[in-house]
């Protein structure tokens, strides 16, 4: 994935690397899939490193479940390969792949006790009774379900069932663990608690894992890396830090939490957003040419609001704006503003590109969402109707429209 | 007084009406078998019951019904598996065909079997020169029982298959099980309740079968006479007591099966 981003001000120390830690434990190479005539996956490729947790994040219909089922062997790809620990398993049936799938509903066997469920993989492999017993005991203590060993799945809570499901796959030492929206059926509190628990457990057993989810918060918290899917293709793969702070496309920017997206034009030494000229000395000259229509993306927390003029040394000024609404939303305050002079529709140079996915009559957005932490909100109170100056502490420039997907 | 709080006249009235309507239709006929059958003393009842022909008829009914049940449960399982797992052209037509035998009058069923397997029947004609005679033997009774109870086990098992989560079988496959292991360890245990009730239903129905049996068996006392045929034969001969003794046994037997079906359902489906 090309890192299409530019920042002026680095936020924090950036995590070391976005590459998989070591040799790939599991790889998907050029997978595509069709159901009848409808193409649901287009050329999907990624690696998962040993002990790494990769999250496939996407809305429903993005094809994430299909990817999981292809890796598990429950679905055949149209083209492409699935490689587990160096071995091409594309042609192997599910039962010969040795992957562990944790289904959304857990799919525990209802007529078997917890013990029997966990030992199932070893029983069908005709292991010795003693070995099965030892492994089951080990796993029961790993997932802390020793006192529930004789119970049936229907007698367990959702979280306990999930731990049984994980233990059941760990019993036969899976090549890779696949989690299909594992927290979908649980309430918010349990969900947050469980995903911490599971992340700790996965780090302990060190099995490479792939999660699929549509919940961006979950993806950021669980994943060592996150792949953002959009209608059958990967928009971006990176660490949670990268995809949140340096989204490669508008889709990624807006899918991962709130984001402001404004039209802008590249000029010789600066970026023009409406009447504002934002200096951008580090902009990659090879990627952005003067006259290019681009978009700048910034998070609500990257906006700073000022009454009156900006102090000289602070962040670049974006615009003056009128406050539409001030809302208290718990941990912070959210301010909605309308720019007084918003960006004009970007006039495309005839030669710059022909392929545009943009609807021609689209009006450029003028509204901005900003958030302010509590202390700032209480020292400088703002009210609807007030005029303020908007400055940016950080932003990302998306590559010219049409050069890459994203809508 | 109609509106006394907490008292609704419609309640005792409608319950009373229901019981009264069922009295001549169900309760009295059943009761009369027991009253009449034992009115001449238990000795006579016992003697009628233990007559060699009577014992033979009961045994033959049990045996032929047993084998028909075994066949139809296995067939029903297989058919339910195929028809709920695979979608193919003509699938619905097949489902209807399997269910058809319940709608066909039993005498017609027996007649149809005769036309096929009888000495001059389409297939029977080919088999007869080789010494194979199917009609008028116990085999004919089993065939007739299979035909008339054909969809019963299937009808109970198929809905359970349909509602069974597919992810259980997928989970089993990803864990490493073969299709057969999955069926044996995962699918079959979930079908336990359906299999038992399907079997009981089939058996109860087969034991009582009359219309088709009388046509295909030849009704030979001590050779191909089942319990219902025995009742009919003895009644025709004017031996009411002999007929009545067997009727009591068959009635008690069906009570037993339906109580098991009724009370054991929950027990069979416990997770």
C-alpha cells in the first residue's frame, strides 16, 4: 500500500513499522471472488505475521466475511491463493487446513459438555485418551473455565462460550485463528471487557489471528494492523496509528471516526483551501502538482478555535467561521461551524485527468466539526452565533481525486 | 351475577361442552373396548389373548412394523439430509412425492403394490419363474407398512435439519472432521429427539395398518395375519371376545407410544 499522506506537524512518536513482524504466517495473494456475475472481492492481498493480530475492518457488504471463509476453506476463491506457513492450501478442503474459526455464534456443539467440545479436535484425530485429557485440562485453565468443565454450552454466558470456542480451536494448534465478528452478539460493556481479555490471551498463545469487524473502535484496539475494506477491495492496511492519523483515502478517513474533508487546490508553495493559504513545505512534489484538486482531511480534535486574531506563532489559519451549535457530549465538547468563505468547487485542468468518479454538481462542503477537551471548553466558553478563527494543528492531504478509489 | 369479579361463565361452560362433545366421539368407544373385553372375567380375556393365533398375529405385527420403522427412519434421515443440504432442480417435486403416501387411501396403496409385485404384476411376473414370491408373505406386509408410513419419520426429521445451524457443521469441518465424523458426532446427536419421535410415530402407525395389509398379505391365519387383520377375522367369525382381547392390547400399546411421545419430547430435546 502506498502511503499517500503528508503531515505538517507530527503528533506523537510514530510506532516503529507497519510491516508484519517476521515472515508471514498466513498470506492471501490476489484473491478475487464472484457470486454469479457479481464480483464481491477484487484482488485482495495481505500477510499476517507470526503472532500478529490483523483486523479486517469494513461495513456490511464489504466482503470481509467472504475473505475469512476463503481462508478457512469454506468458500473457494475465483482467483488467487491462500498460503499458510509457506504451504499453498488453496485446493485443500477446510478439514485439512488446520485453521481455527471462531464463529459469530460460536457454533459450540450443544450436546457436548465444555470438556467434550474442547477435546473434539483431538478425539477425531484419534489421539490417546491421556493426551486429550492433559490438553483439555491445560486449555481449561488457560481460559479459566475449570469449574465449568461439565456444563453444556447453553448453561454458559456469551463470554464463557467464546472462551470455549477459542480453547476448542487451540487444542489442535491451529495455523491461524479466524474470528468472525466475535463480539457482535454481546452488549457494549461485555464487548469492551472481552476484547481486552482476548487480546491478552492471543498475545499469550502467540497464534496469528485475523479478526473481522465493522466496529472501528474495536479494530483500533484489537489490531496490530488494520485492513480497511470497501466494497471488495482493500483501501489501506496499516497500524491503527497510521490508518487513523494518515488515512490514504477519504473512505478510510471518514470510516474511522469523525473526519472533516475539504476540497483544496495545490499551489506552488502552499495549499489553497477557500481563501486560506496553508503552507505545506514538506508536500511530495512528485505526487502533487500545482493545480491538482485534492482533499485535506483533519480530525475534529485537530481543529483549534480562537476568538479574535490568531497569535502569530500558532498553527496555520484555515478560515473564520460562525458557530452553528455547541454540544456537550460527555468527555468533550463538540462544536459545529460553517466557514464564512468555504472552498470553491475545484476547476479541473483539462489535462490533469479524465477518470472522475465525482458527481459534477457536488457542492463543496463548508461545515467543520471541532471538538474541545473539557478544560479548554470551560475556560473559553463558546456560543452559537459567535464568529471564531479556525486553525489546524494537523492535517493530511489525500492524493488527487480519480487516481485512486474511495468515494 | 354474570359479572362477578374474577369469574367468567364462559370458561366452565366451554370446557364442559368440549368434554361432552368428545364423550361419544372418543371416550365412550375407547372405554367400551375395556368394559366389554373384560366383562366375562379376566380368565376368558387371558385365554383369548394367549391363543396361539392371537400371539402369532401380535408378534407378526410387531416384527413387520419394526423392520418398516428401521427402514423408514434410515431413509427419512437420508432424505432429510439430502433435501435440506442440497438445492437442485426438482427438489420440491421430490419432497411432495415423499409426502404423498399419507394422502393415498391405504386400500389403493395395497392394490398398487399387488399390481407391481403380485404373481401377474409388472415386476412380480419377472420374479415368479425364479421362485421369488413377495406378495402374501411377511415381506409384503413390510412393503405395505413402509409405503403407508413413508413420510412420517422424514416429516419429523426434516424440519429439525432445516433449522439446525449450518455453522455447527462448518465448525466441525474446520476443526478437522470428515463428513462422516461430523454427521456422527455433531448432526446425529442434535437429531436424537426427532429420530425417536419419528420412529415411534412410524411404528404406531404401522402396527395399526389394515387397509393395505389385508390386500397384500392374503390374511392367512398363523402365517400372514397381523393383529388388526386378526381382529377383523375374529369379528367376522363371531368370536367377539377373541377380537376384543387383541383390540385392548393394540389400544394400550398406542396409549403407551403416545404418552412417550408426549412426555419424552422435552427429555429428548434437552441440550
